[in-house]
């Protein structure tokens, strides 16, 4: 019997926002499985077993006596006792092991909530991983719901009718359409869960206090002050009245139903309060109390217990250790936070992982006139995370822009999928703290050294997902002010209008540094500008109207530039001279901004604060203190606009790889040697060959004499490399000789090399003789398996100076065709590939293909901890790996179970 696949355990969200736990079936599930089958209605039992009186003992054995190879099962559990509410299983056909028959049972009370679809999808994934290619089922003709489950999964279902039975057949591998359907179901479930938090019909505050100035006192006050459209129940056993509202000693004594409970009691009382909420039927829980995982092992245990209570009851949780949530929708008016300032309503959805920072964020957003649609402080993210909020904000009509302050990721690969989808229609901006290398992983390869130097993995994830990363909170708000009030720039051309030459030049320099274009305005436009400006004014771009420029000059000049079609954005700079009123200039610029369809940014270089524009002022212009701030915000917005205009890439279908052969090679390598270990040269070559990665022709020999013979067999000039298990950087140990001709040279070099390597403290196991590859550009292609992000792939300048040059592009796998193309073209050394100074152009398409094959390899085999192809030679025709190293270690689940669903 195979090992129990614990990595398949996970919590799933159903269509109504509730949760169940899904795990592989076990032999000890027999009694619970029998109870499930006995509890089915007569109709459900007949549709499943074609009879109202099945052999339950046999059915229980089939469902629970599993070996996870020939027979596999999944069960769904719910409630505090973990009773079974669903089962799905498959068993291989005896004569055709690539096919398996599938069966499914869901208790009647859980039907039509999406559980069957989830079980079938996860069952198919397990079958595919086990080598099962086709799933089959026999269904009674009247069992339309079962056939609908198969079709709803998105699999290309084929049916064939025989007398009395419909035969169903579907592939175990998901098509892109199927994956999209599953993602949409996740979105629906997340939205349903968040709807309970943001639009509850009633709220209870457990621990509500009469004392203003305390967390529970301010929290309850804010709910009342916001004018929440529904009853607010204070729960406090020590007082009959809280802030003039009748209190209840327990939530169980609240007379009406409670959708949302906010818990603000000492940490040791939270779990019991959650149990009472579960008994009351509460659907959503916000725990502001601290004293959980952030405090150490004891608190972490308390947090696990809290989450278990919520899971058992199907109750969703925000927090613990959070500021709370709010929704400015006038139909809801929910302020379940303890902050001192009520937010202005607007179109920004904001998530903060820091509660204290959340207080400052709301205050700062108000000062900028940046209204919020909703706000969530997620705290320790025990359950609800940024992935749930992104799915909710994607479909929320009141949210047009998403801001995130993140300290950590639960499931970054899932975050990337959701954020990429959201960012196609709504800008997503993020500040991610923790840029230092203090937590860099210990690595040995060139790739590992490059990736350990900074948080380039986070940059790569945000870049691929279209998330705008700000370096600071100030920059986050600068970009947010632009995108919340102005259209996304359509291009990189910028017009600058100023009343002072110096700031205009500084702005132009900042734009140019960010890759924007300060275009020369056409003679026709310059002539029109001169008609309304003094003769001394400069009109080429920047347009310098001189210090005395009145509001009317601003209005006319900005109108002409914005409506010209010659620029994609306008930055307007004003330094208050003489007695010109800044407010009048601001009104003139705002009026002029409507002349075109391009974004207009307003820079007012004054220490005095301008009044916040009213919501009726349209359009509202983003305002900045300094021209460099405006330029940086515009750079981020232009990069986002460029990303959104590009077509989405696809993970290509490469010619069939020998997946099973590669898996067998890796399994044998882990069995034969210690874990982790570096593969031998022949193992590396065999692994790369399974995925069609070209490697320069080579021979592995045990002695200098046989190396000479191999050189004679290969012919022409050869390279000679020592094979030493612990030797990573061969050049430093004089373990590489290039361009050797003839057996005599090779034998002599091998003898000298063995002595040099031994002197450096390494044992030589043999010699690799390799045919020299023709002239080409040397690059590195490598992978490091990050414990949180999964495989991280790098491509950059190769050879011995790779760590010195640090010219590298990084992405998270799986790579799309567009990812591969962008990686190559983003390199500073790309001109060398593209015929620099008359040199022949190289086969860039072959390099992109090699990147995609390496991506497929490491994505399919998580046992690969590090992979280094250095150098890869890109030739006029093809790309060839010249040297490669692979480190493997026993694979473990990518993420802890509690984090995988987040």
C-alpha cells in the first residue's frame, strides 16, 4: 500500500461560502462511510447503486480499502465531529490500467452546493498524477444531476447510451477551459463568503464595552456612529447596557439571527466565544483580539484551535489580531473597526496586513480625498486572505482600484492567478515589506546566488500578474491618486507644462529615467501655443510659460497639449509666484483636463496645503508636492497600461515529454543516494533529454586514458571537465580545459587536472569529454525551488562572470510563451543575441523554447531543488546546454496545509 497522500488534504469553499475539509479516504473511515451511505435518501441510493437495496458492506469496502495507486478515494468532512458528507473514488480497469471507473456520493443536505464538482476535480487531478488518463462512469438515464456535475467541471465529456445506462467518459487532465471554470467557482465561493462580512443583516460585538477609548468600546461606538443598516447587539455578561443599547450576557441569548460577530475579548476567551457563535449559526467572524500566532507557540496553538472551531461550523474568519473591517456602501454603512476616523466613501478597496498601519492608511486616504469602498485588516490571515478579497473586489461594482499592504503570502501562486485576472480590468497596487536579504536561502548554484540577493521573486510574481509594486506607502498613494481619478495612460509620450524651467527639467529627467518619452511637439502645436504665451516662453516640451503665467495661460496651454493627440499624459507644474492664487490655477488645470482623454497630473510646489477637492469636482486631479513624485507615479501607471494592452500569454503544449521516465530517474536518484544530492552528469543528461532540452554531445570516462579515447571518438576540439561530487564551480578549481585537440592533449590535461582538483580538496570520480560548441552567446538558465513560491526560473548573462554581471530576468513557473519572450528581451545583453554591431543574429526562438522546456521540467518534478544550465550557448541555429548541474531532494508539499487554500 502506498503512503497516505497527506499533501492532498485541503479546506475548500462551497458555492454558498461555507467550508468543508477534503482528504484522501482511509481504511478507518469504514464506520463513517457506512453512516453516510445509510443516510442517503432512497432516491440518492438508487441513483448511485442502481438499486434501493445495495450491498452496503461491499460499498464501504470499495470506498475505504484504498491503496492510492489502483484504487483511490476522497472524502469530505464537516461539523465538529468531522462526519462524512461526501465521497468520490476511482478504481483502475484490470485490463486497461490507464482507465478508471469513478463513483460519487454526496449526502442529500449538501447536494447542489458545488461539493460534487470540487471532489470530481480533485479526484481527476489525483488520477492524472497516478497515470490514469481516462475516467469512466455508468449513470442511470434519469440521473441528470450527475451528468451535469461531469459537464460543470469543464472536462470534455463524451456520453454513449446503451439500454438503461448512460456511459460517461472524460479525460483526467484539465483543459484550460476546465481550469478557468474551477477558478470561476472559487471566485463565486469567495465572493459569497465576503458578502457575509461586508453586507451582514445584523452584527454582534462580543466584549462590547461602555468605556470609550478602549478597543471594544470604540469598535461598538463606530458601528453605531456609522449608522449600520441593521441591529447591532452588544454582548457583555458584566453589564445590562452598553452605550445606551441593551446588552446580552451571551450571543446565544440574542433574540434574532446574527450574520457577523466581532470578537473583542481577551485571547483565552476567544475560542469559547467562537464556539457560542457557531452554536448561534453565525456565518462570519472577525477577531480583533491579539495573543495568537504572532506571540509564539502557545498563541499559535490557540489560533489553530480557533480555526478548527470555524471550520467545523462552516464559519469564515478574519483575523485574529486585526483592526476590523468596514464597508462605506450607503446601503450598509458598516464600520466594524476601532479607528478614530471614519473613511470617506469612494472606489478604493484596501487590504492591510498590519492593523496599526491600517489606522494611518484610513487617515491618510481621507487627507488625499481618496475614498474607500471597503477596508479589511486581515491580521494573522488564519482564514480569509488577500486571495479572497481580490476575488470579491473583482466583481464589486463599487470598487475600481485595489490597494494591498502585504507582509507575507499564504499561497503566492494562487495570488498570481487571481491578481492577473483582476488586473485586466482593475488596477491592483501593492506594497510588500521585507526587501532585505536577511532571510535569503542557502544555495550553492549560480542561480541560487543570484536569487538569494533580494526579493526578486516577489518582483517577478507582481510583474507576471500585472500588480503595480510601489516601493513605499507614499508612492502607493501617489499612484493610487492617479489611477483612481484619471484614465490609464495609453502610451509613454509625456507633455510637461510648467511656469518654471528648473522643475520642468527635473520632471523631464525623472520621466526619461523611468522609460517615458518627452516628445518634441509638432510645429503646428508649437505655433498655437505661442499665440497665447509671451514671446519669451518655451514651447517645444517642456512648455515653460514663465513665472508670471496666470490661470488663463494654464487653462489654454493644458487644453491644447492634452487634446493634441501628440502626448499620452500631461504633467502640469506650478510654483506659486507673486499673488497668483494656487486654487485658481488648480481649477483652471482641472477644467482644461477635460479637453483630452489623457491623464493629467498636477504638481503644486508649495508648503501650504491646498483644500481637498470636493467629490463633485470632476475630474479630480492627482496632486503632488514635487515633479519627481508625479513622474514616478506616471511611470508605474504607464507600465501597468502597457501590461494590460499586451495579449495574455499561454503555457504552450510542448511535444510530449517522457514524464514517467524522468520521474523514475529522480526516484532512483533519491533512493540510491542521500537527500539532498547533486545528480551525476549522466543522470543530468538523461533528465534533460526527457524534456527535449538539447545538450552538447559528451562522453563520461573514469580515467585519463579513456578520456583520450573518448576525444578520439568525438573528433575535433573538445572540452575536458573533472567530475567531482562536491565541486560546484569548476573554473575556480582548474577543473575545466577548453579547445583540446587530439587524444594526447586530452590525456595529459586529464592527468594534470586530477592532481589540481585533488590539491583543492576534491576527489575526482572521472572526466567528462564534450564536443566543443561553435561560437555563440553564453547565457545562464537556472531554477531554484523556493519553499513558498515554488520553482523560480532565471535567465541571464552566463559564463564565469554571471554573479558579477547580475544581468538576469526572473519569473515564477509555469512560464507562458510571453514570459519566455519578455525574459530574453529584458536582458541588458539582449543586443548580443540580436546582432550587436553587425554580428550574426542568434536563434532567440530556440532559447525561448529551451526556457519553456526547463519550466515544464521543474513544474512537473518538485524534487528538483536547484538546476543550473551555465553556460547555455545560443547559436545562429539552435541553443545548446554546455554544462548543467541538478540538485534533488525529497519533495514536500509546497505549502503548509493551512496556507494552501489562502
